[in-house]
C-alpha cells in the first residue's frame, strides 16, 4: 500500500487526475480489512465529502484497479468488493453474514500444478473459500441450544 505522494505520482503518470476524493477512497481501502463494496465506501466517506457521488466511487475503484493499486473481488454477491492488499492471497466469505477475510497461504504449488495440467501461462489468480465465521457459528449454536 502506497502513501499519498506515491499514489499521486502513479495517477499522474497513468494520465489520471488526482483528486482528494480519489486519495480518500484509496486510503479508506488501505485502512480496512473489511473488503467493502462501493456503497460501504460511500457511506464511510460521505460525511467528509458530502458532494461525492456513488458514481465517483465506482469510477475511482475502476481506475485504482486499472493501475494495480487494488483488487476487485467477486464473492458471489450483487456487488463487487475491493481490497487494497494486492499481494497474492485468498479470501474466505461467511455465507451467513457476508464477512470477507484474507487467507494468507502460499498458493505457488497450486498455481504451478494448474499451469502444468492446463498448459496455460497463469498470469493472475483469485481463490475464494466459503463457510461460516466464528461469530455466526456461535450465534447458530446458541439458537440451536435454545430450540
């Protein structure tokens, strides 16, 4: 994750205008592990940027993804999630509450095996796992005991 000066340089180098809103969106993504969608980012930043629109969020995350500063996640919801951690890692999504967490596992051997079996040159990958988070599991277990 880059500081504002480096983000500014990269945006300009790639031909994009630098705005306080764009920097704020990137910083919001860098300072959360929640993997927010556009609406969540909008709700977080709207009090500080009341004239900012949801369209600004969507345009900015597309730009940030295009220049390699964020990843776009599709965990099977109606909207995409965003992650400023661009290192190689997987995600796990709770099927009860929708929470998304990082899984830091080395997938190098898996990617090598996939490349070997398919004869593809693998350029990038995303791994998603689905299950029930500890909080939801505890809630489900307590409901089951009450029944």
